[in-house]
C-alpha cells in the first residue's frame, strides 16, 4: 500500500524535527523548518524519466519562487534499493550540470539505507543521511554559502556528527527511524 502524500510529508517533518534538528546534525535546518520555508514534494510514481523531468521543472520553479528556501523531493515508492537511488542521484546531478544550474542549486541526498562509501552498513554515522524515504534535498547555493560563512568551525560538523551518532548507537538510531515511519 502506498502511503498518502500527507503521511509521507508528516513523517518527513517528524524526521527533520527529531533527527536532523533534534540531534543537531545540520546547524542550518532549524530556521527554514521553523519558518515553514521548506517545500515538500511527494512523487509516488516509479518512473525515472518522470522524476528527471520533474526535477528539471522544479529548478525553473525555484528560479521563479525566491521564497522557497529549500525543497525536499520525496520518492516513497521508488529507489528502494540504495544502488538504484545512487544511479538516480548521479543522473540528477548530471541534469543539474547540463541545465547550467550548478552554482545556483545543490542536491543533498537522503535514503533509508544510506551508506557512505567504505563504511559498514551498521555504522551509526550513516544515519546522518538516512531518512524515512528516498529523497533529494535541493538547496540554494547562495543561502548555503551565507549560512556557512556565519558558522564557526563548519568543517567540524561531519566529524562531530560521526561522534554523536556513534555515541547514540546503531540500534537506537534504527529504532528511532522506525518509530517515525510507523
């Protein structure tokens, strides 16, 4: 059974609030979340070509809508296998470049089975990019650059996240993500 768009969005918001913000994984997430300036787009189809066309159209939408600070394109029925998601992510980044949006927008990646290259599947550090559903996070480069310039020791964020997540532990993190999607 396919979850409703409303349920997918609510679970994604819960994940942002409880994991991303709750564990302070991203120092920039709270403001757009609290200001309700994140746009959530659910695509329940499982058609790669449609997803790429939607992404291309969405870049244009961002050009026309400066009030949208950041966006999550969520795919609850597609890319369940992480390798398939990585193929899609590669094509999405290629599209970003081909359409000359590189430097204006950036794509961050999240997936329920996210695994950093060279890491073990049960490494808690992977939870910095594990989400309830496969998704692409579209970020405005100029907003990101502004946020980074005002944040001290930004290069320490990934290392701090690894320590924090490993301290919490794999089983606890897995249980938290399961509770969010139940």
